[in-house]
C-alpha cells in the first residue's frame, strides 16, 4: 500500500536484518518477511532481507533454510549478503543462491535502505 501524505505518495518498504546462527530465529525472521508480503491489509512496495555474520547460512546454496530463501526470491523478496561476512567465512559469491545480491557491508546497506525510507525489523 502506498500511503498518501498531502499529495505525495510514500512507498511502503521494509528491510529485515538476519544475523543469527540460531535456526529457529532464522526461520522466524524469514517467516515474518514472507508473511508481510501475504498480508492483504498492507500493500508492500519492497521487502528485503540483509544477511550478515551468522545469518548468511540460509543464503548459501547448501545452507539450512536455503529452500525457503529460494522460494522467497521467486516471490520477489530481495536478499542481500554482506561481502565482509563472505570474506570472513571464506565464502564466495558462487556459494550463494542464484538471485542473492552481494553488498559491500551489511551495516552500510541497512543504513542506505533506512535512509531511503525502509522500515527496519530485526526479530
């Protein structure tokens, strides 16, 4: 839903921050992001997930939870992987699922998106 303030339309955008290695917490974050796109009371213009630190695993091709991420990518949710984390974990872009974007730093990407008006959620 685009909200209207005066005559200007404001897009509704949300970014989720995925940092934990706890599988249940990862699945909760992914479920909340996916549920947001299915909530008929809110028309989202964009939903993104930024993963860094231990939260990177579901974005890897053989990571636990990668099936969920693949499905979410197909539904239009964007995923962004922190390049710094990839280096620290000795992973490459080839280790990521197809469609996952690499960003220079997770913190920088979160800052940029929030500056663009994205709501920030870290379950």
